[in-house]
C-alpha cells in the first residue's frame, strides 16, 4: 500500500467539501434554523438553547432534534438528537423563506 501524497489528500478533501456543499444545498429547504457552535454547523427545525450558571461559570446547552450536521467526516449527517455543551457562544438564526432559495448551478 503506497503513501498518499499531500496533493492527493488535498484533492480528496476538496471533493468532499464540494459534495457536502451540494448536500447542504439540497437539504437546506427542509429546515427553519441554522445553529452554529464553535465546532459545528447544524440545520434543524427544533432547537433550544439553555444557559447554565454553576460555580461562577456560564455555559450553554443546545438541544436539537432531527438535525443535519455540516461535517464531511461523518458518514451520516442526519442525526435524531443532538446535545451540545459549550462555554462559547451558540448562534441560532431563523431562516426566512427568501433565504432558503439558493442559486441554481449553471
């Protein structure tokens, strides 16, 4: 088995990112919210963010159901339940219907 060159690895990752973008483009119309954490980007129709304060520390718990996760290394991007605990910001944006219309490929 030969070694994979840096160029081959870069080409593979570029192809995976393009495939992921195409999948995103196909599924974004199914969701109402974009949720962004420091590690991941999610699409969902059901999200709750709960702020917790314990011992002088504040952290956030984001709970989503039936979500799609932007992660090219996951074999399955649809997840039934997601629970994220983070000390960083959690950004939740509602997608207006006009934002759901993406340009067509030429």
